[in-house]
C-alpha cells in the first residue's frame, strides 16, 4: 500500500518538499532536489546479527558500485567474558563477519581520545549500543545514519523487537534516521515503513521478527544511500512529522512507548497479576522466567521456569484438571479440596523487600513431565487460564522435568490463591 502526499503551494517564494509514491515497505523519500554524494568512506559501528545484515548489504553494494561506497571500516566493542568462571570470551557476531569480509576492524569500548580513520565521511551505527559523540559526527562530512527496527518515534531504545511483542503491537516496521548528537534514536527520520506498518504474525518470536525486519532495514539503508538521503538538507519523512490518513484496513498508531534494555527484572514472573497468556508471551519474548517458591524444608528457593505454554481453550484441559479443579471453581468449593496439590510461590513486589506468598493449585500433566498451573490473573481462581511448564531448575540443582522438580514444593490443603 502506498500513500501520496499532495503538492503543497509555495510559501514565501520557495517550494515545499514533494514526496513521491515508493515501495510499500521501504518507505518514502524526499525527491524534489537531486542529491549528489561524494564516494562514501563508511565507518560502520555494530554488534549483533541485525547489524550483520546491514553490513552484508553495504559490502555487496561496495562490490557492485565502488563509486557510491569506496571503503568500509568496522567498529565493534571488545569481546566480553562469559561462561563459568568468565573464562570464555564472547565476540560480537559483527567481528566475525568483518573478518570474513576482510574489512579493517577497530575494537572500541569508548570513543574518548580516538580519531576515525581518514578520510571517513559517513558513520553508520546499527544496533551498536555505544553513543557516537558529536566530535566524530562533525568530523564526518555526512554525519551519521542509523537503522532502527521500529516505527520511530515509537519504541525508541535498545530493545524494540522485544517491546513490540510484549506490547502486543499488531504492526511494526523499520526506520532510517540520522544519528543525533544529543541522545539515542532522536535523529531525523529519512525513510520509514509506511503506515500501518508490517503485520506481526500471531505468536511471533523475537527471532522471527528479527528475520522479517533485518533485511528490510538493510535494503532501506542501501536504497537511501543510492538516493542521497544522507546529503543535507535532511527532510523528516516520519509518520509523526507527516501524519497520513489512517489506512482503510489499518488502525491509528498506539500510544508511544520506550523500548529499554531487557533486564533480569523483565524475566521475573508476577503470580498475582499475570494470566497464562501473558506469561507465555513473556517467556516467548525474554526466554526463561524466574521466581521463588516455598520448599518443603520451609526455605524459599529460586526456581527457573522453561518450556512455557498456555493451554487453550478450557475445553482442552485434561480431564483430571477439570474434575478436580475447574468444576469445583464453578461451585465455589475449592477450599474443600484437601487432595489438590498446591505450591506457595514467593513474589517480591517492586520497591518492596517483603515477599508475598501466592498459593496456587498445581497438577501433573498427562505427559507425566510437565505441570499445569491455573493462573490467578484475570479474576482469580484460575480465571487467568492454565499455564503449562515443561522444565524447572531449582537453585543448586540441574534442570529437570517440571513434574519431577516440583515435588519438593508440593503440599496439600489450603485455599487456592492467597496473598500474605
């Protein structure tokens, strides 16, 4: 779907920008004045697989058209110690790619006191994570560009893929922007996926979303260079600066959100407020979840939950769950089921050192390996759906099938859900 902006009348004797219809994914470009660029000597800054896709596209264009891209140098951050004892150095994927392409590599964790190779005239940062200082941006004739996997200014920040999924966005896209000399993701949007964006498939994972957007971002970058969008004056073609009518089958942009880095706190499971659907989504996006549970010994143990899914719809619940629990809920008789196994989960609210005790029923699934937990979120008493957990790792022990690991936390009797 393409959108055409009508020609605006001259103001104060000068023509206003004209946008022409372009590819429905690659976005819109300022095209009223041809822009001619010097051959580009690029300093490419990146780290992960997303940035690798853009570097591959730039190198391919360099090979095809040296008059556009004369050279590429690469900046990566130093490898980080990882693993047991932090004895293994994990290098950025971009470093390995740059070595394969036989590009000059500069390892930097700070730009302080460092000068770019001569004669760099354009800096491109993609999923880099280190702020490029104004000193370097001023030294490069064409400043800097950045590829960002979101419809900026929505989901500014280092984790737009994860937050697009966590926020249940129905659409997303990519943006090509200038590098701001003040903060991350605040540059001029030079090209952008047209609204409403690219549909996000149901149950999409971060990797699947990455695989959709990374090549689109790389194509947008190369397409922008070919059309001289890096040459001043820069024109903002972002949706927020040039609002378009809502497409017939689309929807207005949702409230803008920030996309901060994913932290361990994002992997904590909230028993008191979560539904099975939200926990399954959380696990799909951020990976293994952690919580605490009350051990039979009376001590709290940290547990890591993995292989998490939601059991839907209720008609697919195992018979023993329906008979022992679901029917009792309908009759408000859950307090009179002493034979139902329960687990006391320990939850630490934000900014609070006290632990809440959240007690829920817990069933062994029909496979004998997984556990089924009715979630209190969405009304309590299992109203939040049924959660299936396949693997549990208890602190101090190795990962085991959830049905085995949970035995040390079972007790009988008591109410279904409570908060102490």
